[in-house]
C-alpha cells in the first residue's frame, strides 16, 4: 500500500475535490483508497474482483463531491476514466514481467 495515496484518497472520499486540476490525482488516490478500504471508518475493501464496483463508487463520489472544481468529471475523457481501473497495477492483475534487452515489460501469460 502506498500510504500517501491512501491518505489523499481518504481526503477525496470525505471532502471531494479541493482545487482545480485534481481529477487525475483523485482517480488514482480514490481507487487506491477503495481497493484497500478503511477499517477505521468502516469502509470495506473493494480489492481484486471488485473493479466495476470500485469504478462505480469513484464515479458517484466525484459526481457528488466535485465541489464545482471540475467540469469534466465524472464525464471525463476515456484516457482519464481508464485510470479508474489502473489500480492494482498490471503485475497484480494476471500480467507477467518479461525481461528484455530494453528493460522489463509486462504481458498476459
């Protein structure tokens, strides 16, 4: 767990967007926060196998708590919305690291 993302995710969960141009960070941090959950606040984790539920929760959170800071969310461009399922990283979603001459790449097994 990346604790900094978890803390920022909790902040976005509780208060929503706090400034302009925070949408991409909110998507990543909320996804991370919801993936691991928050037992202290009674939030169950939406980890592996809950991608669609996590995506739905993030869309609703940002729809209700955008605080007028974003005109694009939740109707964000496809590239930004695809980040909703960016957590967990590919190596934890069935991808395999493949060493090559130029560095390590990931691919499906």
